[in-house]
């Protein structure tokens, strides 16, 4: 494989891009999560309670691929676990929710249990202290050359991990007040955690999977998720940080709302039309996405990755507020290294697309 070299560091590139200055290539972020474990030859479960190992893996993955943002991440359940939910850690796969902390009965008659929930202490509870440790180590090691993000699960999604996704959706219809209580205590955990993340020298990166229009309607999103997302993003902005917001699945019906929430960058899932996002909200917010993480990055050939990367650059490189080439969501753990290299090398071969007047002539 031909090795392609960058002319700028990630921070130099992102800074110049924000100012409208010349760049060597578009920013590129194949969203590496637990694939980082494969880079250093450890099991995903080895990350549990081991901030030093999480950091080692993410530093090594960055140094191998040289993408434009490190997102310290293992799974979406860290905050819910810190609040009492049970999380299952398979030997070598991504963690998943075992038992929500609130075990609602079928009649939803024990909602008083929600009042007993307390926000997590990020310096004491669950695995949050180890994630903060990982963030501090990563920033110390490579933070002068690449932006570092810390994954934060949004209030509505975290709420679903406290009572179970099906129960939360039922409660939106049966007992809206209970949903607001869950979202409020989740928000309080979020606020404490993002403060700790920022104190670690890292920028919070928000994921709110359950807010997807694949799961709840745009109307329910506006009622139960948006108010808490906006409060969280406003808080992060008041701390001097910008916010990338990722909501999985179909989101075109809530793009305007995601912009109203204050997000500075929308990470667009592969189920959505990113060219349509450019047309509708690209004049107000940076866009990021949306090469398919499973069909293309995991299962596709190097040539498939090249074609998909060229296609998304052609569609969105000229989005008014900027564009970051990325996978549509976190990469599956077993994503071939060659495909990650190819996404970045394709962007490197394209170079500065703004020097090309005709998008159809963008090739790599």
C-alpha cells in the first residue's frame, strides 16, 4: 500500500479550515471506537476499569491512521452504569445493557423508584473515573497535534438505559412526567460529566441514539429530548467548547431541531441523505459523515471504500459551514485496518477539493 503523508497536523488543518484558509485535504474521521483494541492486540473487555489501556489503544490507533479527531469511547452505557444500571461486558465484544437500575413492573405502578435516582459522580462512580483518566493521558500524549473528544451519552438515551428502551417509549404516552424526571436526572449527570471532561482538557462529543426518528417521532423528540439537549449544549458552550451531535438512524425530520439545540457539527448517520442535509442546514452547521460503517467499512473492499469516500466528498465538500469526511457511525470492532487506511488515503489523494472547480472531476 502506498503511504500518503499529510502536510498539516490535525489541529493545523482544523484551525485553517475554520478560518477559510488553505488546507492540504478535508478533515477525515473514521470513527474509531473499539477497533482501537485491535490496534494494540487486546480484548475489548480489557478496557473495563483500565483508563491507561483505553488511552494506549486510542493513541496507538491515532498514530497508525492519523485521522483528525480522537474520540475516547468504549460504549454508550458508562453514565447509566455509574447511576446503577447493570452493564454486560462480553469477553471480546462491545458492552451492552443488562438490567436497568429501575425495574418497572408491567403496570408501571412503581414509578416512585425514579425519585430515588441520583446523578453520577464522575470522579467516583462506575467506570467514569477511568474514562477521565484515559482522556487526560491522551491529551498529554498527542493533544498538541490532534483534537481530542470525550463521548457523552445524551439525556434521553441515558434515560432509556435507566428504565429500558421499551419502557421509556411506553412512558412517553402513559406518564410523560416520569420521562421528564428521568431526563432531568440524566441531564444532571451529563452536566457533571461534561464539566469533568472539559477539566480533563477534552471536548465533549454527544451521542443520542434513542432520539433517532427510527425510534421516536419528531414530535416526541421535540417534547422529551430537545429541551434537555439544548440545556446540555448551552452549558458546554458556556464552557467555551463546541459540540458535535450524533443521532443514529433517520434524522432528516429533526435536523432543524438539532440545529436549534445549538450543535456546531451534525454527525449524519448513513441511513440519512447527507446531500439533503447540506441543502437544508449546511448553511448553519458543519456536517460530518456518512460512509457506511458496516456495509462499506467492515464488509467492503478497499475499492468499495475508495468509491464511497469519493462519492461523499463530491456531494458535500462545498457545504457552506464545512464538512468532515467520516463514517456514518462508530466503526465495528473488526473493521479491517486496510479500509480505514483507504478512507484517509483517498481523502489525501483528493487533496484540497476547493481547488477543483467541477465536483465530477474529484477522483482519487
